[in-house]
C-alpha cells in the first residue's frame, strides 16, 4: 500500500501529492504497473479532500506518470517496449524544460565519436583490447593519457599513480571502500553531490555536513569536526562545488590541506567540474599529496556514457585502489578507455572542453541576465545555486515551477543529515536543452520569483 511522504509545508496539497508521486516513481518506490489507492482511500489516509487527490491524479495522468483505467483503478504507467528502447535513465520528457541535470551535453553535430571509433577500428592491436584481462589499474597508455588529461587543470601526476575507473562515481566508491569501514564518519560539505549520500548508504558510512560560505567549505567547521570527533575522511569539491557552484580560493585550499595533514584525515577530492576553470588553482592533491585521493571523470568534460574516470591515490596506496577495482569490476573496459585516449591524443578532447567552456559562459551570462535580481555572483558554471526569496518555501517553488513545466532541484536533495535545508534550488544550464528552451525555462522561473507564491487557503 502506497504511503506517500507529503511535505506538511507544501501548498497547494495536490501539487505536494504530484511531487510525491513523481519522486516515488523515479526512485522505484512505485514500480510501473503498481495500482494506486482509490481516491477516497488516499484522501482518508492523508486527511485531505477527495477533490485534492482527484486533482493530483488528474495532473499526474496528464504528465504521463499514471494511467487511469475505467472500472479497474489508477496505475503507475508502464513504458512501452518501443519507448524504452529510446529511453534513458535521465527521465527526459520533451514536454518539460529540464533544468535539473548538472552537465553540458555535447554539440549534437560533433562528428568526433564516429571518427574516433573508425580510427580505433583500424588499429592492428584492436583485438587485444577485448581478448584479455588487462591490468586492473588500466593499460599503460591509457594511464599515461589520463595523467596528461588530469594535468590540464588538475595536479601534475606520474602515469603510474593514475588508476582508470568506470566513472568518477565508481572512483569515489572504491576509494571510500578502501579507506573506510562500516560505521566510519565521513565529513562533507553540508549540501553535497547526491551520489555521495547514496554511496554512504551503500557502504554503511556516516556522513556529517560541514558549513559552507561563499568560498566553499569553512576551515573552522572542518577543524572543529576533527577536534570533536574522529572523522575517517573529508569528501569535498574545491572546484565548482555541486550544488552551490562555489570555488575555493587558494588561501582556503591551503587551510583545508593543513587541517587534514595536522589531524591526519584523508581527503577525497572530487574534481569532475574542475575542467571548466579558466584559472585553475592548485588542487588539494597538490597541497596535501600524502593525504589526498584525487577523483575525476570524463562525464562532465566529455560525455557521461563513456564511463571513464581517474583516481590518483597517494603514491603508497595505488595498489590498494587497484585491488578494489579488481574486487568491484576486475577492470574498466579498455575499449572505452581507448576511445577517451584517442580523443585526448587527437586533441579533440581539448576542443570539446573549449566548446563546453564557451557554451557554458554564454548560458551562464544568459542566466545572469534573466535571473539578475535573485542570483548572487559566482564563477561560470553549468549549475547555479539560486536562493529562493521570502515568502517562498523552497518546496512550494519547485512544485510551482514543475506545474509550469520547469524542473529544478530543491536544496533538500543535497542536504546531509537532518539540519534544515537552505532556501535555494539548483538550476542547471546544460542538460538536453537548446539555448532558446533554456531561456524559456529561466524566464518562467524569473516570472515565478517576481510574482511570488499563489495565495492558497487550504485549511478549513
Ligand atoms: C560532483 C560529481 N561527482 C561525481 C559525479 C559522477 O560522475 P561519473 O558520471 O563520472 O560517475 C557527478 C555526476 O553527476 C558529480 O556531479
């Protein structure tokens, strides 16, 4: 029996219910084909009017989440097989302006994927890429290319220290599995990349959020946590933090590195967005090399379906990380690592990054224009942290934006622990949207902010 968690603050109630439906369908709580409670039954359980549930079911049906069958009930919609073929895990819905995906999609006319595949297909040693179990840390030439790629905006590292992973999420997973045991405490920014919250759940780790200011993670909060508890590690994003888009200045990096060293706390530095920096700053891996595991990937800089990431552990721990690769996946697909290596070697990876930088700058400037009264300044990024002004409540804003066809992500999704979330949403500029569609989405958000919440009387 579906027991929805409805935010008590969110008005109107029917939108809160559509939100809960959407969330529970996306997260698999309500699998396709599930029969929902009758309107009367759900209304009774939630203590709302039957009309509220009817309105919510009706809206969810129009949004393609549910299907009503006369005489049988209301069901979570099953996807047709044909539709599944073209579907992806991102839940793309052409009817919605999706500003919830933090990345920038490659130029669709970019021919480099085909060209690289053709180049690889002509290699005399092509079969070697699939006929053998190559070394767990990756093939030497892939690690060498990775070291060069990391060094563009990250730390200068020797190829022997680079371990190839199946994406940055896999990199973070094997690092945490290597350094921490169930129950260990991992510190992180108080709003953080949701994938780390998922990993903490998977690995049975405790997470504690640390305060941020406009320069990112606060050193006093880190120092205090090190003194008052026994953290195993700090997971943080010094460059274009997800979700806030903040970047640590050099002084801040030095302070964080010094605290990690003096309290002997391991740092997991996630740098998937660092490639966008036009003025790269030294990484924590450079400032505290014996304490830092540097993690990055090619999902944001190149394309997410490649599933190639890199981990640079402290020199003495490379073998342990390679052992964790073996235990988790044996090795990362050499064919995919070859594709990335080909892109890097041909210079096309650099061109792609150049394109992403300039496109992100254009989109960022557009967002600054449209959201000017509400958006504080910050570095160019494809995700923005938009404060939600009074008298809005964040969840109500997200629900009203959704009702107007725009998806943004509320701060709650990024919160660690039970502290109350800041009044903010993450707005992403580079999902699958064209520039005009992005502008339309931003304008709808600006209009909502300018108008304020609809007055709703829902208590009788
Ligand atoms: C901050 C951050 N780290 C890691 C990842 C995971 O990247 P990958 O696709 O390489 O696993 C993401 C993806 O959204 C991210 O935003």
